[in-house]
């Protein structure tokens, strides 16, 4: 098995209207270089001062008291489960329509993922969660897919009733809001990703855990750094998943200068897509709830003749993608769970019929009109 990413990036990089916006995102890299230079001069590479500042600012942005910078969004999920004592023999309820990392974090923590089908909003169907609870259930892991918040009122009610913790996969949801609340306010712990293609991204990998629970935060600060409580004493054998100081500098640059614009522009672009695509009968848009502010890490909808449309759009220079064609319960890695086609029909239908269009902050109105015109041309044939 080789590294398939370079070939993948080269293939998708050919499209004029692309999901990959990194050259534009970091066109001001010279400003970041100057800040990174100071890290080199200071030799402040490992959990440096820039990490402390970023953790404080990021947690406040997402309405949390404590931020814990870690190596990736996946590590944020994994470490949160471990810090909460979730592991062998425990069950975590989650969605089959997500990225691999959600399920991988549960399994590598030693727990079993228990899937619940999704709703029309592409998120976990909260009405189905209660039926999936067993005596072994310890947590619910809702995924705010594409940056659209889940039905957290219902999920919180269930979690309280059954004494479960909520570990939110908010990797897509930086600056999302649920009834005016940040993602850290509607769960026990919220986990974010700063992968290069996330809304707030770095020059590699990075993640942040945000919580309002001081005791849990202190445990996470230790667990991400070998279990150390200071230079000389280790309180438990743990992990090495520290957010690099250099990556914190990059993230802070976006936090200070860009994230509000990034979020607002994606919301505007998604609104224009909604307006234009709602007039095409072959397309089904997810419902929009005015009590939720989604930040559109992805713009997804259901399209008739999805596969043929994707090929057509690619030929027209549009990097239309499928996120993702095989739901988690049907992945080879999930074979031991014993699921089969038909177990989660809504997730399977979405996987077979959804398409993602570029929606990021560098997509122009003219490009949105062009994409919609191409879609109209396809359906008029």
C-alpha cells in the first residue's frame, strides 16, 4: 500500500473550480513565516507559548472554558474517549454517515461503535438513539456533518436520562452555532480538526479539544503529553499528541485574521446555491433550520443520476466530489460488526446519491452560477 494522496491531489488539482483552496488560503504565507521565524529563534517548538494562546482563543471562540491542542482531530476524539474512561466492552452510539476517523477513534479506544441511521439533514437521527442504548452504552458521538449542528436538544435529553456523556465530533464545525450556543456548550467535550482542508487549517495536521469541565481538561492536558504532570513526574502512562507550536502559529494567524470571513463567505455561498438549486426538480436539498448556523465545510445535496452528473461536471472543470460513497457500516474494516446492506437505509441512500460542490470562501458568485448552469444543462439533455 503506497501513499495515494500525491496522485489524488494531482488528479483533482486540474479542475479550475476546485475543492482545494490552499494556495489562495495561504497566499500571505510571508506574514506567517515571520511569526514562525520567532519560534525558531526562541527554540519554542514543543507545547510553546503560541499553543497556550491559541488554546485560550480557540476555546473562547467556540464558547468553551478550556482548549487542549492535540495532533489531529482524530486524536481529539480518541483522547476524549480515553480521558472519560471509555474503552473495552463499552459502546458509543454514532452515525454511519461520517469520515473514517469518527469510527476509528471509537474502535482504537477499545469501544464498539453502535450505529444509528441519519435524518434528512444528513446528521444522526436523534429520534432513533434511545432504541440503540444498552447497558454497555457509555457515550453518544454526534457528528456535526459538513458543519451543520445536530439536534442537540434531543441528544442532551437522552444523555441526561441515561447518564451518558456526549463527545461531539465537531471536526467540521468551527464557529457553528446551535440556538446561539457554541459547540462546546451543547456537549461534554467537542473535538475539532485543523486538517489542511478544514475551515480553519494548518500546514499539516492539528486538532483541538474544547470542554467546560476543568477536571477533564486537566486530565487531557496530561494525557496528550505522556501523562506528565511536570518535567519529572508521570501520573499515568499516556500518549504523545501535542499540537506543534509552529502549527499553533499558523492556526492563530487564521484565527486572528480570517476565520470570521471564511465562515461568513461559506454561508453566503451556500445560500446562493440553495436559492438556485432549489428550482431544479432533480435535486433535493437538506432542510435548513434557522436555529442552527452551519459553516458549510461541505455543500452537499441529493442529485438524480449522481454518478453521471459528477463525470459531466468534472468534464466542465468542476471538482464535484462524493463524500463518501460507502457508509461506515459497509466498510471492510466494519465486517466484524456484522452489518449488511439495508441496515441503515437513509445513510445508504445518501451515500449513493449525494454530491459535494465547491463552496469555500474563494468560490465566486460567477463560479456558482456557472456550476448551476452546468447542472441545468445536464438535466436538460
